[in-house]
C-alpha cells in the first residue's frame, strides 16, 4: 500500500497512538488502513465414497490438487461461500454438511474453514481455475501432489472420521512456507 | 474506496472479466482491490464459575456488555488473537481452551470465532476500549444489555454446555442489523 484509498495521498507506515502494530496511515486525511487475515472457505465433496478433487490451473501451486476452496466474499455465509467455490471450480452442486476443519495459515494471513459436503449428482467439470476435476477413492488420492498442507489436513481428517463414524471439528495451525514432504500425519 | 492504493489513480467499480462481483479496479495500473469479510476473535473467560465481561467504551454499542473480542491481526492464530484481545480489553491473562462458536455476521462482513478460556488469576481491569470489567455469575449477566447477538449466542451456548458437561462447537448466522429483543434462544 502506497496511497490512501480515500483521498489519494501518500500513506506512511507507523504505529497509531494507542495501537501496538504499524498501520498504513494517510498523512492528509488521517485514515488508518487496517489489513487483516482473509478467510478461505472450502469443502470435501463426496459422491458414493469418492472425493471430488480439482487440479489447479492458477498459481500458487499450479498443477497440484486441491478440494474446491477460495476466498470468502462479503455478504455470504461460510457455507454459502464453500458451495459457491465448488460450483465455480468444479462446476458441481453440493449440499454443505458439518464443519470439518479450521486451520490457521499464519504466514499467508489466512484462516481456512472447511466443511463436509455431498455431491448431489456425479456431474462436474473443470471451472476456469481448474485444469481437471475428478472423483477419487481414498487410495487414488494423489497425496504427493496435494497443493496445500491445510488441504491434506482436511482430507486426512475427513477420511479418518469417516472410518470412525464420528464427525468432529479439527483445528491446527501452520506457520512458515516450507513444506518439503507431505507427512502421513498431515 | 476512491483511489488505487498502489498508484493513487481513481478506481472504478466494475465486474472484472471472468468474475461475478463488482470490484474496485484501477483504471491506470489495473490492480483489482478485493474486499473480504474480517475475522473477529474472542473468548469467554471463566474464573471460579464466573464470566469476565467488559462494558464497551467505544462505538458501536458503547455502554453495552461483551466478552473480550476484536479484529484478528495478520501474523497471529485465532487462539493468540483471542488471548490478545482479552489482555487489551480486560487486562487479563487467559488460557485459551476449546473452540466454542463460529458465527457468520453477514451484514457486517464478519465471521466471529469464539473460544472457551480460563482466567488464570482474578486480576483484570478496564483496557482503553472498556468502561468497566467484572466477573459475573450466570444469573448476574446483564442479558438485556449485551452488545451483539453473536456474544449472547456464545454466552448462552457456553453456559448450556457447562451444564451438560459436553463441549461442542456451535455455529449460527445472523443477517440484518435489527435486533429488537434479545431472545432466550440467542
């Protein structure tokens, strides 16, 4: 941020009086521009035991696999956002189910919120941000080519809960960009 | 938003190619400025059966009661943000416990995430954003003067879970600013 979005003047990066973090402050109109984490919403869509996965057509992690997920928009609920992302990225209509995972992705300034979901019909396709979309059984999931740690975490917890039959909300946090080797533990 | 924060030119409000919502777009450098929901983090701090509440010193809802809660910051986890807000607003150190509630506050473009917490010692005070801070037993809580529906929801679910001894994650959504009468149902 270089300019004030309210008046167009140059901003300065300073700690405002009474605050504890530096913010972008307009030297002319004094507006303080706060920057806060964004919410990523997604779901694990299931159809007859298989999971709907998308191969990313965009950076970051182009060519790697993910569940349908993306930035939550103003004016929608978490569930509505997760369903919308699935429609956009996988051209698939889902019924959003219970809350699956909440992941702090600290270095990216993001909170990932993921739900269980049911694919209503085996109808899907590659949206503009996907190269390929398909249904995969647990043993077919390309674990070594998953796009993000939070996605691996959500998928593994989804599958382990399915085995036990107990649906819980899983939480974890990641901080640091390095992710050399997807672990069995997620 | 009137000006581009990258180059200072005037922005236009248009739907970008391939998008479905209007965004602020810079006519000069073409930067698209997305606006997304913000995360509010808070906790219900308990000490010997009583709940720590704060009377708000700032708008909105100045003079009404809340649990310690505020905007999540970049670079922190949900739990760390909830503990920080408690320190800032109630000058109290807490141990953050399990996830209590996730509330979509659609009209405010916010997601509220609230945790259970334990106040380590009965030491607290009014931070800059609080007029008054105190420990209240369930029957002493000023239910008709609670600041926000999400806070009422979290407090009621906290207390009902305490009675059953089963800690679960509660979710709900509010859309619309009207809140005439705090209900017993939250």
